């Protein structure tokens, strides 16, 4: 794919935004502004940024509880995400969902699921609806390597392939299902091979390279929109942070983390831009400053947000539909 | 609206003669009110109504023999508002005739709804907690007399009312004594032969030194007027009741499903009628009485029995029978159990007899107490414990108060 | 000797003791090994007993729970840990259709001596997929036993009681209790399954509760004592079987009932307790029974909303005062 300066700046900006946004989240969590579970995406930013780049506004996205990066890359505002994590009405889920349940229907961003593999069947259904309505759209469903062990993973892949549905399945293989290494939980650790067994077009790619993911995603989306059924991408990646805030990381070696940090997607991208002579024009300092300003603004917005009135506690259990 | 039926006052009652109405059409009646007298094989019994309402129609003339379950009167529910009661009947009719309510004009539909709401209003009842209701029953507190328009009645309010409140006995009316009925003798015969064939009886007997009890009674009666005097029978009834509290196995029934003990103690007191025959009406809820009230209610019961003015519940609720043939000079009474009761206790005459006290022999007032028990429910050990308790209470008569 | 320990350590000690005493006992679940348990209950057990008996499973709740049932059928005494009750829904088919029914379906031939432990409860701002108290649901199912240890002692005892039981036993550990401290008696005879415990005797109102709500009720009881309201606080301990006898005896004593349960009201264990009191002790009641339960809403993330949704000591105090007309 063509990598012009504009795209280069956009990718770099978005990846850095996710990185800095989450770093601020860690600070806010430590200060008890953010509560509940907080799962960080740091190290995996390339995948969200590249995938979202391949989509149009009409396409739909379903993600996991580690979804800040997807929401940001999809264009959900920093303010509304931060406000959500502060539990404020101005949050993208009105403070009802928190970090694990970011939703934005206007961005066709369907969250935010805390049940591993819980979103896969939903993605199949959304794609089924598009197919029935003859709308040329793609539903992207992202999940981790842990989801592969769930029955729903296998059942959903089979259905999507059987019915030739327009779904892009993306497995972010960061080697650990929470705290358990893939080798302890899967007999076949090459995950894309599982998808292949359902006769789904599938491949394994370098999830640390935004350029490679972007290329693969673009081709996959085109393929799906051509009516060829689902595609499966296994992105090899690594989370630099713990599974969640409360995790002593007893299950992996420090050395392994250090080794992977050498493949930091921001670093990899910077080096690539240097190679092709675009780096000096990206103006990283200006981007860094702009991001800092945006995040400061988001935190202020969230701080000043309003708490939902207690009388409204029981809202949103059933739809507020007028029956005349 | 409901029908008031000839009640079944005993398993063996098939019919009765309606003798007298005590209400007339249009009268307001309240739950528990006596509204008629019927003549049964066991005597004249007052029968009560089981709901609040208005007597709309009396269906049966006096002196008519009616089978159990036959409608005797029509009672309209809700004592306070005839109009509302009428509306209810109307509503029922409308609904019945227009099963498909969608076909009713809107106006009428509205009326039905209004009428339904009226019904809800009209079913206003005393709000009383379940345990308070139970306690009120135990204490004989008439909850219909409590002001409960606003608040719920709780246990504490009932207990605050404290002392035993049983309806004052109605003044004995002068009434011509009814003729002795052949039926009564027949009924007794039937019950007794059934008892003897069905119930495996066991008998126990003991001699009781009555001197301490009688002396105590003498002291007690010194302070009381002749009308207020306590008779030995009250003391004996009281001793039985207290003994039953400690040995409850003998108080209750043997039914199809077996031995059932009763919490309430309703001793049937054998009372001889002047013109012959014997009735054993219940001294209801004797467990809540003290010695004085035992005497009070006992004399009321005897008076009413002899006037043929017994309540239906007094004829059906006996949980044990006490028979005292001592005034006839009999020394020992070997009773026959009235089914479905579990026991009958007999007291014989109190006679001067030699009595060993320590090593000395002396003369004392001695009485034979005899127990017949149903062997299916209890055994002789329980019976012996029971007689022993009676004896202990009579040796310590102050405990009988 | 100081026997003070945490709830977490008490569960771990009980597992350790059982595994030491009985070779057929093993622990299986997500992250129980290398990670040390999601709530650190099994920390260190992998090193002590090895990967053969402390088994990390894939995120395959239905299959590893089913595997636990199979192992139990075939002579083992498995302890299956399901990370949270929410994930147990993925294994509901195995729990309901196999564990709870095999004995009956086989005409008494196949019992399932399986223990399933899981974390339950809200209060940590984990929102609508990680906060619910569903133990009452499981208590609906004949064939299962449902235990809800509240105290550190019960956290310890119930593992052993469950393992000694010939049938499937589910233990619900409220996640907020893992850090709570108490002393344990490891030598005494544990209070059996199906027996409720009176934690505080009282004469005015009976509060029936279990799990973490026990401590909310006890806190409320202290506040109420200052008003002269003497409540009796009873820890049900086991939701199936329920200790009807202790419940009814308490009702007969106080004549007033409050049930505190983190479940929702509709179709719940609190509703079941009320129904039983109605069936067995209706005439002992002096006031309508009351419930302090979770508001009928999936638990929201925002703290003030979550607090408002869950039972709180103040709500118990208010309910009791209203009941006493104060």
C-alpha cells in the first residue's frame, strides 16, 4: 500500500494517542479516578490503528474488554471515553459501562465485552443481517488468543464460513490468555490454522507492524466486500503491560518483555519512516504536544462531568418505547 | 352473597330440626353471631354465622327438619352498604351475560370497572398481623371490637390487652325446658358402642388424698360469697388442665391420619340432665383460665347445658372428657372414651378412708381417679404420668390458682 | 498460637490440606497455576503439588467443568475453580444437565462428587458482566448444594465439607471477602452443610442473610441497637439445602423478618425464603416480611450508582426502623 506523509502522520498520531491516553489512565487509576478493571493495550496499538484505517463509516466493530485503542482509533472522542472511565453521564456509555464497556452506536462501535469470545456470535449475526439486507458492509470482530479456547469461537467460525458471511475475524495473539501461556492452553498454537480448518481464508501476520497489518486488513476487507465470505487474521503481538492493573506477572519472564519491547510498534514505525525518509517531516514533537493537550482536555472534561441522578438508576433495563 | 347452610356439628350428625331463628330478614349479622337454634340428637345447639352480612332471606320455617348442608338462609356479604352489595350482583350478571366484553358499549364498560372498584372498597377488613390474630384467639380478645381503621394491629397491642377476655356468658333466659328426647339416648348408645369396638382402651387408677385440697378450698371460700364459692369440681378440672399441659399426649384426637395433639384444651365435662341423659359439652380454651374463671365458666356451662342453650363449638371441640360421678356415691369410674378423643378421666366419690402418712395410719378424704386411654395413641406410662401430675397438683392446691 | 488468617489463605489452606490427605483431590481452572489464581487463592500450590494436580485450563468453561464431572464419575475428587460466577454461565449446561442430574437419571448409580468454587458479588465497579450474585439461581436446581461462606472459618471448613459430600457442591466466595481476616480452628468439627448460624441473637427482628451481606447486617444491627431495636442476625451459610428449622425458630421468636441478599428480588432466594416462612410460619408473623436486595438493574460501573443499587447497612437500618414503626 502507498504510505504517503499524511497517512504516516495519521498512523503515528493515533498510535501515540492510544499510548499516551493509556499511560494517563494508569496514573488516574492509581489515583482512584478510574476504577473497576483496567486492561491496557500498550504494545498492541498498531493493530487497532491499521484495522480501523481499512474500514468505512458503515462497517461495524466489535471488540473485547481491552478496547480503548479501538474506540480511539475508530474516532470515539477522548473526552467521552475518559468521562466514561470517570463514571460520568457524558461518557460514551453514560458511566454505566466503564473501561470494559465502551460503546458508540454512531461510530458503529459495538463495544466492549467482558466475557471472553462473547462478541463472536454477535458479529456473525450482524454480518448475517447485512447479508440479508444486501448491504455491502464488513463486521470486524477482534478477540484475544484466549478466546480461541471457547466453544463460541469454533461455533462462530463455522457459521460464518458455512453462510459465507462478511466478517473479518481478527485474533490478537499476545501469547497469554490472561496469565496462562498459549502453550499451556492450546494443542495447536498456530491459531490461523484453526480458522483454516473451517475453510476460512486465514493468515498470520506481524501485529507489531502497522504497515503490515494495514496491508492485510485492506486486502481482507476488499475480499469480503467482493462477497467471498469471512477472512481470519492472526496478528502476533505482545502487551507490554500486565493483563490488568492488579497482576504481578508471575507467569512471564522480564527478559521476554524486554525482548518484545524492541519490537514496539511506535519504534518499528519510526525506524521504517526513517528508512524511507519521511520521519523528519512527521514532526513528532508537534504530535506529542497536540496529544498532551487533547488528553489534558479530556481529563478536565471528565472531571467536570456530571454524575447520573440516583432516580435514574433503573433506567436502561428496558427500552423506553412509547406504546401509544 | 352466600347461602347459610345447616352445619355439620359432628361426624355422625345427618340432620337437625331448625327450632328458632334469632334474626329476621334485613338484620345485620357479624361473623360468629348466633342466628339460630337447632335440635340435634345431642340436644339444642346454637348455630353461628361465618361471615359479616345482611340476612336477605330466611329459607326455612321453624320446626323443619333439615339435612346437613341444606340452605337455611341467604346472607348478603358486606354489612354496611346494601347499595354496593346490589351493585356487585348487577356486575356479576352483566359480566355473565356479556362474556365478550369488547361488545359492550364503552359506557357500560366503565360502569363495570367502577363496580369492580367498589367491590375492593367494600371488602375492607381488619388489618391484623397473623401472629396477633392467633394470640387474640388464644387470649379470647375479640378483634372485631378493636379500632383498626387506620393502622395494622400488631402482637404487642394484643398482648397489652393482656388478661383473658372471653365473651361474658349470656344471661340464662327463662325458657320452657325441652322434653327429653329419645334421640339423645340413641346417640350416646351409638357413640359408646363405636368406642368400645374401635378403641383399644387401657385403664389406670390411683387413690388421691384430697384433704389438703379440700382444706385449702375451705380457706379460699371463707372470703367469698355463696355465689362466688368454688366447688371441688372446678379444682379437679383445673388439675386436669394443668396436668395436660405437662402431659399433652392425652389431649387431642385419634383421626384417620393418626394421633393429633391439640394445643387448646377443651375438656368435655359430663353433665347429667335433670330429666335424664348425659351431655359432655366443652369448657372451651380452659388452658387460658385460672381457678376462678374455671369456676365461673363451668357454672355458666352447666346452666346453659340444662337450659339446652349450648354453642355448636361446645358440642364438637372436646379434646378430653372429665366425668365425675362422685355425687352419686360411686367410688371408681371406668369411662368409655368418646371418639375421636384420646382419653376420659373419671373422679369418684370423696370418702373417709384409712391413709398411711409416714409410719402412722390416719383417716383422710380419699378419692379414686381413673383414666381410660386410647392405646393406639398412648401407653400406660403416659397415663401414669398424667395421674401422677393430677395428684401432685392436688397435694399442692395453691398451684391450682 | 495466633490463628489469624485471611479468607483467601483459609481457602488455600483447606485445599492444601485436602490435597495432602487425599491423592484424588486436584484443582483445575483458569489461571489457577502459573498466575496463582485470579484472586490469588491458589498462589504457591503449583510449586507444591505440580502441574499434574494444579491444572491450568484454557478458557473453556463448559469443557473443563464437564471434565470435572467426568473425573468425579471416575474416581477423582476434583475442585473446579471458575473465575467468576459470570463465566459459570458458559458452563451452566454441564452443571445443570450433567452434574445435577446424573445421579437421578442413572437411577442412583452415578453420583458426582464434584466441588465447584467461584467468585461472586459486586461492589468493585466491574459493571454488568462481572458483578452479579447468581448463587440464588443455582439454588433453584435439585441435585446441587449451594454454599456461601461468609466467615474465614467457613471459607476453610466448607472446602472440606464439600469434598466430603458425595454430590456436586458449589461454593460461592464473595470476591470482596478474600482480604477479610479472622481466626480459624483447623481441629474442630465443622458446622455441617445445611445448618444456619445465629451470629447475633435478638428478639425484635430476624435478619436472614449470607455471604458478604452478613457483615452489612451485623453493621446495621449495631446501629439499630442504639435505637433499642434488638435484631437477630442469621447467616444461612447454605442456600440449598436451606435450614428451615433455624429460620422458623427465629421467626417464632421475633415475628418479624428482613432478608438481605445481593441477588435481585424477582424469582430469587429471598423470595424462596419468604415463601417458606409463609408456608411454615405464617401465623407467627407480626408484620409483612421485607427484603433488602439489589435494585433490579444490571450493575452499573459508576460508583455512586453501584452503591445505590447494592444492599447497604443504612438500607437495612431504614427497613428495620420502618418495620418497628420508628
